[in-house]
C-alpha cells in the first residue's frame, strides 16, 4: 500500500502536523477572540433586552390594571348616572303632571276675573 510506504509516510505526517499547527494557531489568534467578542456583545445585548423586557412587562401589567380600574369606574359612573337620569326623568314627569293639573285648575279662575 502506498500510504504506508516508509518513504512517503514521514513527509505526510510532517505536513499533517505542520498544517494542523498552522490552523490551530490561526484559530487561536483570529477565530477565538472574534467568537469571544461576538458572545460578549450578544450577552450584553441579551442582558439589556431582558432589562427592557422586564420594564415592558411591568408597564403591561400596570396598563391592564389601569384599564380594569377605568372600566370598573366607568361602569360604576354609568350605573350612578343611569339611576340619576331615570330619577330625573321620573321627577320631571311627576312635576310636569302636577304643573299641568295645577294649570288646569288655576286657569279658569285667573281668566274669570
């Protein structure tokens, strides 16, 4: 087999070790610092994103609570307003019927003079 020939085997191992060391130092000097910078930037970005996400989640909770409070207060005001309006309408019909009956009773006496 030509791969195991003793004249070819030693130069093949030499070039294998030489190319391996070249790529090892290339990755060690160029690749790993770049990967480290990317991971550090990514971690910083995710931390800032998590902080802003927490703030946004708190704002969402506060907005939901405010919306519920507003809805509940609006419903309460609407109920009170509806009761007041119906009472005012009932009172106006009552007073208008009294005024009409009083007018019918007093008009002949006023004009009869």
